[in-house]
């Protein structure tokens, strides 16, 4: 019930915001205020009449379409479409509406200039009132000698008088040079407000073009004289910088994840192929020559590859950062549609309507703020181009939001920001807002990005993807419905994109929960990462358990000092030590090392500790305990695990001990200035033939130090491959034997660490120091004041 209320309330809010956006657009935006548009036949007649007046031979029936921009994309850097707003400010929207400028009618056909053999594409852009605004001619081969000659032959008479302004008297043109291109300016007779006709013949793909631009000749001449390529670049630096960082960042992230085998390409490939379907039909009919075909093909390929890389990298990055990441998109991609997926689709549709309304309000606000202007229509026509479509652009925007969410999870600096994901999403989405001011685009993107981040955070990835696609397709469908005779194909496709989430959403809600039952097959790298995380978690638990097996404190014996420390080289090692007391109060000190790492050695460690606890007794000797413990460890069943163990039974009152060793490194005994080994050759416990062990009597006098250690101490190598060794250990022990036990341990550890330098220890290291400080007066209860240390 709660979920149904959320669906209803979310849809209602989305529709209210969409209605507000449409109301604002119909009130302010020229493309939405345009009334009925004359049929194609009227513009076909104008086109043919203009060409005939200029003695230009039209070779085929002209193609007549609606477009949102007045200028071709090849020269968009020269004029980004905001010229009326620069000239007329906040009054530009009313001026454009009154003059029928936005949208525009594009008429084009193959044609031949008078006296020329070269065939090219003649394009005339009309206002809705029939005024010619832009004229362009591009040869089929713009780089050939004949093509360049034809471009240079685009004379002022042919372009301005005969095509752009038929019947107008000749006007004297002023010529100047802009960025290496010869440009001429002529005033449009009786224009109010004043306008000029700009003529330019550009070598290369742009061909020759003529444009009507607002302003007087003097104003435009001053503007072009002051126009500086460096200043133009600086003005666009924030936008270009964001685009460059985004491109390099996505490419780098994709390659890092690919090399690290932490990427899934399935969803990215599906979405890229779906986007490609909208770039291979309608837009390609506008291609006029091989250069345009090549450029459009490369642009479409780059767009599809960009979608593939962006989505694959963003989705994989967030999957690798979030172990619990699951999405209904996994169900949908495998054909499982049920209530969970249906709910995501419907909530995404509701979010898309809200984002569509917000976008229309943003474009409306851009026409009302001085210094800010739209650079394209709120609905971009043609809707399906080689590098853009509602589906492709929606996937890109969803991928950018997903990338922002992944960055907010993975990057510590952003993670500490309260609204880090919204800030990153705003920065990335600012490149998708078609306005002249980067800072206004950033603010607008923050609003839209916040809505999309909320949609993703609350409703999931399917809802986010649905929201971005619907936010672009739904306004286009509504706009196409207003001009159905012109945009029948656009209406059909955008309506399908807008309605499909609703249809599949309701179908999903009506299906039983069992339709989504069963385990979702996650990407291979996610399954591998989950296994690694589970093993890491278990190893952490194992390491804590092993450290828990070590004594939490050293015993406090009158006349003796004991210090101990164990360092793990990996999560779970094999070193151990223990302190036990028998019925007569004698101390049993054990130091050992289980071969290997991980679970097997942990089992052997636990068995060793338990065996010692049960076998140590007043009537036992260390050799007898080792012999019996060997039989216990053989029951573990491991064919690879063995345990070395040194065992000392100490009578603290007399300083006399009985020592046995099962393959552990020989302990050192420092007596006065002499350091010697207590060498008892023997084999480890747990493997090989049955064996017996030897007891040896030792005596520890006042000031003597006995040092137990594992092989990780003397085998540790530095960056040059040199091992720490026994000799260095003897020297440090001999020089520090007069210090307290803990100080001796610290000095050995410090010297060992200096030897390693920047290298890491390859094996665990354990040190136990036993020092007799004076005559014994007996055993005292253990005190935590001298607690041993574990890692």
C-alpha cells in the first residue's frame, strides 16, 4: 500500500512540475510559442524561386525539415546561436517569436552554381514567416580544386541579392578578415531592428555561407575587429576543461578497470547498440558529400563508443565499491520483468517528467537573465542526429550521474562532502545544458542533477536511466504532437520512448513476485570480488582468533622479567607462544611456529595450545610433552602442516630449567658477555616418522637472558636480499642484556626494522625475552602491568 501511494504521489508531483515547465515554455520560449507552420510546399516554392533567381540549377526535389538552430554545426564556434540574445538581451525572445525565428525551416538539395560544373549541396534556412536567414553551399568534394574554386565563386550577388534577399537593391559590402577568413558585411535594407548579411567563403568542410545577423555594419565590424581567438577560448575554458577532464577521466577509469579485470561490458554494450539504432536512419539522409559522410560516421562511432565506455566504467566502478549493489536492471537485461522492475520503471517515469519540467524552466530562465542565452532550442531538432538522440543523450546523462555517485563513494575528499555526489553530477551535467553561460549551466545542472541523484538514491539504477530518457523524449513527443505534419517520424519514436516505461511498468506490477524469483546472475568480476571480500572477512576473523590464542599478559614472577611480541606478516600467521603453570607452580614457556598460513595453521595452533594445556603436568618433562603432543597433532589429518615448538620448564626459585626442542630455531642464552645457542637437533611435530625428544638441563643466573624467536626474525630480508641473520641478533642481544626485558625486546625490534628499511617482512615474527633480574623469592600472581603484546 505504501509503495502504491509513493507511485501515485511521485507521478502527481512529476506531472505538476512538467505542466509548470510547459506553461513557462509556452509563455516565453520562441519554439513553443510558434503557431501553425506553413506546409512544406510553400517553402519548396520559395527555395526553387530563390535558386532560379540566382540561376542556380536544382538537381533534385529539396528536402524540407524543421531544425532548432539557425546555423550549421560546422560554424557553430563562430556563432553559437545566441546572437539575437547578445544583441537584444531579454527582449530577444519576443523578437524571435514575432519574426518566426525558432524553430527554423531547413531546405536543401543538390545543386550546381551558374557557370560551374561542380555539384554541391545548397541549403537555405528560413524563418517560419518565410525570411531566408542562412544560405550555404558545400561542394561534394570540398577539398578538390574545382570544389575550392566553386566556393570562391560564391559571389555577393549570388548569395545576398538573388538568394537571401530576392528583389532587394544592391548594398555596398565592407570586407574584413576574421581568423584568416575573408568576410563581407552588408546591411539588410529597411530592417528594423537593424540586421546585416554576413558572407564568408571558408576553405574546407564549411563551404561558403551567408547569414543574417542582428546589428549594424559598424557594430559588427567593431565586434569582429575585437574578436580574439584566445579570448574566445578563455571564455569557454571552464566548459572545455570539464569536457577534457571528463573524456580523459572516463578513458582512464575504463582502462584501469579493464586491466584490473573489474569491469562488466554487458550493459554498456546493450545500451550502446540501442543508441546506435537511432543514428543509422533518419540523420544520414542529410549527408551531402563524402566528407560529411565520413565526419558523421566518425561522430556516430565516437558517440556509441563513448556510451559504451562511460556506462561500463561507471556501473563497474560503483559495483566494485558497493558489495551489496543490486539493481532491477540486472533482471531486465535477462528478460525478467516483475513488480520490482515495474515499480522502478514507473518511478523513473515520474522522475523523468519532473526533470523535463525543470529543464524547460531552466531554458525559460535563460531567456530572462541578462548575459545568459540559450544556444539551442529546448527541443533540439532534428531530434535524431548521428551524434545525438533522446535515447543516447539519456544514457549519457544517466551514466554521468552514476559516475558521480561512484566518485562520491570511492573518493575520500568527495565522500566527506555532504552533497558531494550532487556537486560532481552538476559539474558533469553542465556540459549537457545548452546555454551560453557556464556558471548558469552549472547552477541549472545542480538542480537537475540533484533530482536525478535523488531518483537514483531512492529508486535505483533502472529508475535513473528511465528518468533521463523520459526527460528528453517526453517534451520532444509533446512538441512533435504540436507540429505532427512536420514531425511525424519524431512523434512516433519519441512517443514510443515515452510510453514504453509506463507500459512495461504496469505489466511488471501485474505479474507475480515469482517472476523475479531466483538468484540474479551478477557479472563475473562482481562474483569474484564478493568471494575475495568474504575470504578477507574470514581471514580477518581468523587473525583476531589467532591473536586471541596468544596470552593477553605475561606472568609476573619475582626475580624475573618476561616480554613478548608477535607480528603477523599476513592476515593469519602461524607463530605462537604461551605461558603455563603446573601443579608445583613451575613455569612452562612455549614458543612455536606452525607451517603455512590460513585455516590449516590456525587449526594446528589451536590444537597445539589445547594439547599443551592438557599435557603439562608436574610429573611431566618437556620431552615427554612434545612426544605426546606430536601424536595429538598427527590426528589433524593435514598432510602439509607441521609445527616447530621449543618448550622450557622453569623452576623460578632455583633458576633451573629443563628444555626440549621440536625443530624450532635454537634459543639464545646471554650469560655475562657471552651469547650462545641452546642447540638440540630435532624434528618438528606432526609429520614424518615417530620420534622422541631430548631434555636438557639449563641454569639461568642473575642477569642472564634467554631469547626465544621464530624464523621470521633472522630470515627477514631487506631490499638488497640480505637476511637479518643470527650474528646481528647475537650482537644486539649481547649489547643490551643489562637492560630490562621489555627494553631488550624493543631494541631488537628496532634494529630488525632498520634492517628491513622499506621492505615488508615475508613471514611472521615472534620474540619472547626471559630475564632473571635477581634471586627469586617465589611466584607471585600474574599482573597486567607487564602484559605481552600481540598485533
